[in-house]
């Protein structure tokens, strides 16, 4: 059984700050889900001496070293060479891998540069991990390190090659090593409206340390809450279900989705279920709400139109906001937000419409409407509401938050709840 791991990321692009090391982060998450303790993440440049130091340090401290990067065909890609030398094993040429690389080049009508065959060299004893998406296969190798059993997994640095390799080949192998038959199960909730510390407070005491683990991850503006349990397959399922019920009981008001759900995905699904189409009337978000909704495949069935009306004139002419309302209350007001939503609905014939008007900053704030003041409006059959929010942060952040709130209003209405009760707790 593997208890402890070290992740090794290699590449000058990482140590020079050119590329963010997302591989480690993603891998750490997968290992955590399996209950493997991560002793360290080591990042080194394309330098033989440092790569050797990193492998040696990893093998000293952990049962498993997971390495990404440095498997390319060029001279600065050193991982396999250095690992073989560190282990005192020769590099062995694998004809099947070489053929895969040749075939890949043939399929795109290019001749293979000879140095690509370097990618078919593996430390002796390696088990090859196929790479359907790229030229460099990965591999794993079992090692006797000073009398202790270790494993090294080596994968390409390209994230879209590394991830399927991990999920399809590395994780199943890791699971097969756990002969106890115990499994790790987890479930994620996607939340919006409460900060991480507010959620943490609400979860206080809900799950005992011996029952499972709760972890938070903020991917603004949404925060995922993940519950992980460990146990016999039959028990673990039931235990997870029980703990998830408890989580819903504590933070259910803020949960908008589960698993890999996104706000726009959930809104799309709900609109489809209701058979409704949505129109948006946006000012300070400049089309962000409609942009987000239309990233979801199939949005043409649920999205009628996105009207971006920036000036007062545009609010009048495209959305039918009354000149008198603009004059009396100003463009950033509850009244205008309502008329924008009603107008978008009227103009497009959509069943529901949401609107956003506000001050995203950094300039343009006033005493009455400081930067961050945002009104969201909503119109549906027999319903016309709006509400003022006081948002914070940079321009980007305010716009993103505003778009998230607008989408949350649509979600709530589709669930038969009052859209304007969408909360935002800052803590
Ligand atoms: P290739 O066959 O593509 O050369 P490789 O194993 O040599 O594979 P690298 O050359 O190290 O991989 O990296 C290829 C690209 O993958 C880098 O330019 C970088 O954009 C990305 N990459 C590498 N390592 C990481 C990492 N740790 N996190 C995120 N991206 C990475
Ligand atoms: Mg590299």
C-alpha cells in the first residue's frame, strides 16, 4: 500500500515563472482523494543534477514519486536519462512505443525527426503507460531503494496528456495496490454565496475526524466542498451518503450543484427542464452573463438573446426603459434594473429575463452609488423584482460576482424559490 508520495515537476518554464505548475496541483488533489499523504512538491528546471537531486529526495521520503515533464524529444528533456542513472539501470529501447510515435507522425502527414525516438527509451523494467494524445508515453517503475519498495511514475508535462494518463492508467493501478479492498469515495458540492470561512463555520462539528474529511476549494466565485470517506466498499457508500446528507443540512442553502457542476451548466439544465428561454439585459457586466451561458453546449435551446445596453440612450431604445425613470432614479437603480428586465422579456418574448446594472469601477462611483453597487433585476410571468447588492474588489471581480448572482437568480426562480433571496455573505 502506498501511503506517502512526492510530486516532481520538471521544466525551465516552471522555475522561470513562465508557466504555472497546474500539474502538481491537480495531481495533489487526486492523491488526496485516495488518502495518500503528500510529503512534498518539488519543482526543478531542466538540469540533470537538480533532477537527480529531486528524484533522490523523493525516493528517500516517499513510497511513490510522481514526475511530470521533461519527456520531450529535445536535448533539454532529461527525465528518463537522469532517472535511469539515478536508479543505476540502463535505458532500454521499446519498439512498440517507437512504432506508436512513427504512426502518430504518419497520421498527420509529417516525417518524424530522428530525435523523437528518444521518447521510446525507458529505464529497464519500466511498465509503459500509453499516451493516445501525444508522442511521449509515460511509464512506471518499481524500485528497491536501500531495501525499501518504491514506485516512480513518469508522465509528460502537457496537462491534457497527463490527466487522462493519470485517470485511465495510474489511479487504477494505485487502487489495485491496496489489497485491503478498502476504497476512498468522495463527493463534491458546488456552492455560491458564502465565503470559505463562513462555510467552514457552518460545517463546524458536522463531521467527526474519524468519520471522514471535509475540504474546501475556492475557484472564484464558487467554492467546492468535498467530503471524503474511507472504508469497505459497501460501508463506504452508505457512510458517504450519510455525511452528504449532513452537509446538505448545514450548507444546503448555498449549494447550487454537485460534482463537476458549474453555475451556467445548472442554469442551462434547469431552463431546459422548464422549457423556458432566457433573455439578459446587461449594463456593467457587458455581456458576461450571456457569454457564460452560451459556453454551455446546446444553449440555443434556452437562450433567447443577450442585450448589452451601456448608455442611457441604449437602455431606452433597445430595452424600452423610460426616460423619466432614468431621470428620476439614475441608470444604477432598482427601478431601471426592473425596467431593463421587463424590457428584455418584452422585446424577445422570452419566458424569463435577468438584468444587471451597476458600477464596476475603479472610477464612476458616487456617494449614493459607490463602486461595487450593483442592481440585479428579474422578470417572469407575474413577477418583476430587483435588489441592490454591495459588491467589492476589482472591476473584474465585481463583474464576475454580478454575473454569478444574475445566474443564481435564474436558478432560484427555476426551482420555485424567490430569486431576490440569493444571498451573498462576506466574511
Ligand atoms: P512534450 O512531449 O510535449 O515535450 P514533455 O514531457 O517534455 O512533453 P514538457 O516539455 O516539460 O513536457 O512540457 C510541455 C508543456 O506542458 C510545457 O510547455 C507546459 O506548457 C506544459 N507543462 C509542463 N509541465 C507543466 C506543469 N507542471 N504544469 C502545467 N503545465 C505544464
Ligand atoms: Mg520541458
